[in-house]
C-alpha cells in the first residue's frame, strides 16, 4: 500500500486535472495535498432511455397496486447488507401490512436472504430473478419507491452507488439508506427519504414516513428526481 500510495501521489502531481465521482473523494484528495482547483466532481450518469418502461403491464410475480412496493434492483452481495432490509420488513409486517419489499437481481447473498425471509415467516418480501437491462425500466416503473442500501462503512460515506442516478431518472421516490454523500444528494434534490444505513428500525421508520405522505408529495419527489 505504501508503494501504491507513492505512485498515486506521483500521478496526482503530474496530471493537470483529476475527476472524482463525489464531493467526499474531492475532500480526501484535498486533505492529501492535491490543490482543490485541480479536482473536478463529475457525478455518475445513467442511460436514461434504459430507465423508461418498455411495457405498461405488471412484470411477472410483481406485487399488485394493493401493496406499497419498495424495489431493490441490482447485485445482492455483502456490501449491500440486505439482512437489514429483511429485519425492517419483519418490523413492518404487522404494523404496515400493505408494504412489500421486492428484490430484483442476483448475487452471493440471494439464497441466504431468501432462507432468512422464509425462517421469519415474512409474507411481505418477494425475490425476483435478474432481467436484461432493457427490461429493468418496466420493473422500476411498477414500484412505488426505490431502495438503495449499503452497509455502514467509512468508505461508503463518500460513495454514491450508480443506481442512485438510475432511480432518480426513473421518476420514483428514492429510499436512500446510505450515509454521507449519497444521502446528501437525495436530500438536496428533495427526491426521497433518507435513512441511516444498517439500521432496521430507522429504515422501517423511513418507509412509514413515505407511506404516510400524500400521493402528491410522493409525485413531487419523483419529479424532483
């Protein structure tokens, strides 16, 4: 790591401009001695045409509109710490029976999460297999809110998951359970509700706050995104 650090310092000294994906990375480089004027923050982008629904029909096995559907789409690995979401679903099952969590995608944690959900007798959690990118927009459009979650880690406070921009472009309220820059982005845009990461009760409370909003308030969040 010392060798890598010296190489990085040499690169930083010998380039004209450095592009980073979040304000937190700019702050770290500045603390490392890189002049602020040398660093540009350029946020991640998304292919907006991919986020548009290709069909108005409800995707297979997707809960219907009698439920308030919160969708997590993407990789389900250790970094996503989705056991927290399962526990939040358990907290909500009795007090907010109309809430449903939908997990779309694959990953090393899928089998364990499915088993955990089954062991807790959860009827408000649905697992759907991954679909090709051109079909994802239909799933996003079928949800009532879109969830981002990462485990609590100092690195992730300066990380903005790329799905954040995709969710915003999809025009749905964002439920952001990532501390730091990602939460600031959603808060500043007024496009969703922020929850502390890796905190099931905080996540459940954030879901309830979304649920208690008027349709117009949620539509305004979607428009803000």
